[in-house]
């Protein structure tokens, strides 16, 4: 009853039909058993030792078809462990056991005896395929790829293609990265299942098409990114070189290498004009003590 007008006002909440505003059930978090985890890792360690104990001759005694099938199962299990890597990395980041930012992969490599490249790959893959939403605002996160994560858990691909896709997404303008990642998740996962993990390397035109942009970088961006790095000298005295070239310089070098990149061949000796032997052979033939 409204005291000012004397009219009765219906209660908007009591007059609604039953079940109109039933709150959706929140899916439970995937909590597991720590005892099962410890036992599973121990069983995995024992299984690996058993496989290694068989030696090479045991593999040779089985048929080719059975050998290939066993190795496919082995490779599938190895790829599935990428999801375990992601879960472990996510737990370390959530608990602040691993430093944030660029120092994180270095800490991971130093702590677990990994190469820095492998550590960076695992961190990038974990950021994309983890199933746990990191609520700590101090930990930077990227848009998750749940469908691609399911492909990882099915043993279709490992961390390397996921990290490569992460680099392609980060190369896009920042304002479209989340939208493109969400739209590309399912198609990329289907592509990997049908064409293999190497198909990720050729996805840049597909991603830029989703973003609706023709060219991501300007000349100023390329000028800022260009550079050449000379690596450590190897045991043979050679030094590897890597870097980023502008399209113009890359085009020039491609033309030069097409014309002059043949392996260096020894100097051709002149042929003798009077016989089939070269001059060096003739000198050896006529030298004292040669006969």
C-alpha cells in the first residue's frame, strides 16, 4: 500500500513466476587428490625406467606396425604432459613462487634444469591452455584457449605450437588480441587435428583477417624492431647470426643469395691442352722418382 496515494502497489519480486531468477550453479573447481598425484608421478617414473630397461633389441623384435603404434602412444603421452606442465607453472605463478615477467622463465630454467628457450615455451603455453583462472591482479595473463587446451590434453600437440601461436597473437595490435584469440581458438584446434602442429606457423594471414587489418606494422615499427645479433662462437670457429630485417633489405638479400649463395667450390685447375691429364698430374708424372 502506498501511503501517499492510498493505492496498492504490487511487489515486483513476489509476483514473478517461480524459477524466473534461479541463480546458475557454479561449476566446481577441478580439485584432485594430492595423494593420487604423488602416486601417479611415482608410477610414471617407474614406467619410464621399465621402458628404458628394455633396450633397443626389444623394440627390434616386434613388428613394424606394432612398433609404430607403440611409439604413437608414447608420443601422445609425452604431449599430454604439456597440460601437467601448464598446471604446475600456473600453481607456481599463483603462489608467487615463480617471479613475474621476464625473470619467470629464467627462474624456471635454473630451478628445474631446463634450457631458457624451453622454459619460455612452457610459460607461454601455460598462459594459454591453463584451466585455472588466476585472480591475482599482480600476475599478467592472456586470453585462454580452452579448445586448443583440449587438443593438448588429447595428445595432439605439445607446448611448442601453442607458444608459437602465442607469439603470433602478441604480434597483433593490443586492442584486438583478445578478440582474435577467442575467435581463432576452435578453428586453430581443428586445423592442428587435421593438418598437424606445423600448420600453426602459417596462421598469420588468418589471424590478421580475423582482426580486420591489412598490415599490422608501419615503417616506424619495423625500424624500431630491426636488428642483427651475432651469437656465441662455436667449437668450429663459426658464429651464428640472427635478427630481424625490413622487407626491403630482406628482398635485396634474397636476390643476392639466389645468385651467389652456391657453396664455395675449389678452384678449377686448367686442363692441359694436349692431353686429358691436368697440369698438376703431368708435373707429378714427369717428376723424378714418380716411376
